[in-house]
C-alpha cells in the first residue's frame, strides 16, 4: 500500500470513528433529555413528567405525580381521570393538620390557574389509582387519561419508578390500611 493510500484509508477511518463518536455523543446527550422532557400537551395545558411508583403484589392503591401548566389567560380545571389499571382515579391532597397527616380527595376538580402551574408531587397533591387491577412494575409506562374542563382530554404515560422513589409511601400514610378495613 502506498503512503498516500494508507493516509487516505487512515483519514476515512478517523472520519468514521469521529462520525460514530459524534452520533453516539448525540444519543448520549439526547436520551436523558428525552427521559426528562417527557411532556404532553392538550390545548393550553401542559402535563409534565407523569410518573408513578412500582407497587407490591396485592396492593390496591397506586400513586401518580406530574406537573400541570396552563399557558392560557383563563383558569382550567382537571375534572376527570381514568386509567386501564384502576377503576377509579382520584386527586388527593396530603396535608398536615394539627400535627396529623391527612389525605383528602379533591372535590370538584383540581384548578390550574391562568398562566400558572400546579404540581402533583409527593407530600402534596397526588393521584390515587384506586382498586389497582394489577401491580405496577418498575420501568413500564401506564396510560392515564386526564380531562380538563376547557382544554379537553389527553392520554399521557405514567413512567413507573422504583417502589421507594423520592417520597413517603402511600402505604405509610395508611391508605392501604384504610382499604383493608373496609
Ligand atoms: Cu392519596
């Protein structure tokens, strides 16, 4: 092989390698961004990063969390929820009253203020999947349909995180215990 050919072959190999590296770098840079930017829109409402937690076998309740942002100049309201994994889906508010943790269903829908946001997050507002028909498994996604008074309906995917992910468990709050006494 002549020196010129060898140099040419080398140049091609280098270009390929850098091309692959660039491509790989792009994927590496994109994939966490894709996982984080897990976002859905309907009308003026954005549903940000819906997630849930894996549940132990036999658990009858699961949780759901996401952010809601209303980009319009009129308030909207989350009025209905449904999912194939549970016959009933409710919005609850966890709060401390007189030193005691309480969990109350939000009646009449959850308001999303005009030009504002509301977070469903551990320790505050959250979804309860009531009467789970099967355990939620870490790594799967679970469809959830949200209906807003003005923006209409949108189906999002809850990403199921580990059982102990980032928050006090619902079981610790006595929701499952309450279910068992019924
Ligand atoms: Cu709850």
